[in-house]
């Protein structure tokens, strides 16, 4: 019985380990940083991911390009860009692309 509980407890710990995520941006323009803030917020809210740095094993890298589009939605500004997601490091060409949008707050 003790061995079974230990195995089950160990398996649940392994399954509960969140995946590390690093957010990389090209440039430091306001729009890029606002979109990065929105993406980070989504990952922070997920129990499946944890923001990370330093290239830990199994890290997922999210690349936000310098070209970010904005659109007005009432009193809010929406930011969108074609981001790249990869298990490879920052300089690996093999990336998966996806379109991500974020509503990042009111206009001022």
C-alpha cells in the first residue's frame, strides 16, 4: 500500500509540474511591450505554465516581433502580432507561428 501511494504521489507531482515559458521581444516599442505584458498575463493565469528565464529544460519560447498592429475597440486598444512559439532556443529558426491578440487597457 505504501509503495502504491508513493508511486501515485510521485506521478501526480510530475504531472503537476508547469512548463517553463520565456517571452522574447524584438525591440522595445510601446506596442511590443504592451502585447508582451498581455501574453505574460495569460501565461501567469494558467496552471500549466510558469514564466521562466535561463533556458531551463523543456522551455517553450514565445517570440514577439517588432511589428505589432493596434486597433481601437471602444475605449480600449487591441494589440496583435504574428508571434512564434518554439521549444528551440532564441536563435533557432524552427518555430511555429500563431496569431495572438491582446486587449491591453484603455487609451490615454
